[in-house]
């Protein structure tokens, strides 16, 4: 069983903190500036899910995404473009196609091995290691815009 944890951004300095569940006594205290952030994981969250609300801001709107490091994703895309361009220049179309196909198979394999992370639309808290709830869909741009406005 994977460890359950909550990642959140400090109210005061906006830096990222993470605590495991059940929350230790120090949970909520920012490791960067020492600010005490309020944490209030619901009973469902403490029990391992399905997650009903955000443990940091009580928001009910959450979404799932793959727990994929952003930088890695960009690097993979860039590498694919560069490699396929080089292959095209050197060996023309079939080689370029082979690079693209190989890259998408690799992406697919990687994607399915990644775990899910549930994210709060409002405060961007991240919940890992939970049973995911069907109520929370994939990221929705319109919902996100409502919160940014
Ligand atoms: Zn802080
Ligand atoms: Zn939240």
C-alpha cells in the first residue's frame, strides 16, 4: 500500500510542503517559514478515501491527473521532436515515423505506470496514495478558470 500524503502551498510564503497521513503533530507547520497552516482532513480522507473534500480549504471541486513530473514531460516531448527531425533529415520519412511510434509506445507504457494524484482546483493541494473518486474527473479548464477569476 502506498503512503498517503497531502501536499499544499503555505498560506504565507506559498512554498510547497508535504505531510503524511495520519497527520503528525508538525503537519501544517511550514518547513520554509514556520507559519502554522490550518489542516483539516475530513474523516474520509483520514480513512484513505474516496476523497470528499480538500483537506486544506474544504473545497469540493477536485480533479485527477497523473503524477507526472512536468519537467520530465517537456524533456520527453522535446527529445522526440529533435530525434524525429534528425531521423527525417538523415533517413527520411520511415525512420522519422519509427522514432515517433517508439516514443509514443514509451509514453504510453510510462503513463500507465504512473500513479494518480488528486488536486484541489482552489488551493492546488495534492493528495497522493488515495482511492480515487469517480466524482472527480480529469482536469477541466473551465472549472479552473472559475477559480482563477
Ligand atoms: Zn511558509
Ligand atoms: Zn483546496
